[in-house]
């Protein structure tokens, strides 16, 4: 199997999404970033599902009604005009996955290839992986407990169930959702840093 030529080229859309989903915080520990994030999510009505401090990840979700008046009107019109039953959205679960990692973490893909150099992407990735020093579990835990700069990346998704019990998943790309979360997280991190 041949890897497509542009497999490791980062698109403009992906970069914009990453910017919207990520924020850098200074002078806190990985553990403090996770705790603050979990508290903010709980304040926003999310229930924590999983968290792994050693890996710097957590996930949470909340259930919401997905009924959409426009969708229902469209289904009624389709039924009246064509006699066709059209399923509509009835329930949604909003899920957030969050990752905390040290700021400046090196990418496995060398920057030279991201611009489209002639290097073979798989060989470059393997070489980069081989050159990485694998820390021990204790080193990872110690690093997470030391203050530093961390990037928090949150990804919100909607899992919608329709009246025919089919489901679809959609990544939330509304900037205001991310702005609300990161504004609240910034305040929580500031309060934690001031120990108020």
C-alpha cells in the first residue's frame, strides 16, 4: 500500500480548527490544568466519563434535546407532498475530549516534510520516532507535577439520535462554544494560580 503524496500536509482548515480548539497556559502543572478543566466542564453541565492524569486526558458528556423546528416542518411537508416519512433528530449527546500536553511538544513529523520536501514521509516519521527518548512512568508523573507551559486542546462533538434510531456524529465547529470554555478555564486557572 502506497501512502498518498499529501498524507502529511496540514491543511489550512485543520490549522484553523486546532487554533480554535487549543489554548496555552503558563505556570501550572498538568494535573492542575486537568483539575481546572474538569471543574469548568462540570460547571457547564457535563458529567465526567473518563480521566487519566498520567496521560493528560479526560472526557465528559451531557445529554440534550435535539428537536429542531425547521427539521420537523420539512418532515411534515415531505409527508404531506410525497407520503414519505422522514426521520428527524430527537436526542443528542454532546461529548468533549480534552488533552493536556507540555507546550512545545515536538511533532513526530519533521517540519521540513510539512512543507512538502522530497523526504519520504514514512521514513522521516520512523526516524523521528526512533530519536525520541522514551521517559519512564515516574519521569512522566514527575513532569506532570512541575509547573510549566501547557497546551489544553478540547474537541466537542455531537452524537445525534434520530426518530428512526439512526445516529450521526458531528464535530462542533462553532467558535463561541470553544471561546466560552476557554474563557471559563482561563479564569479558573488564574484563580488557582492566585490561590484565592
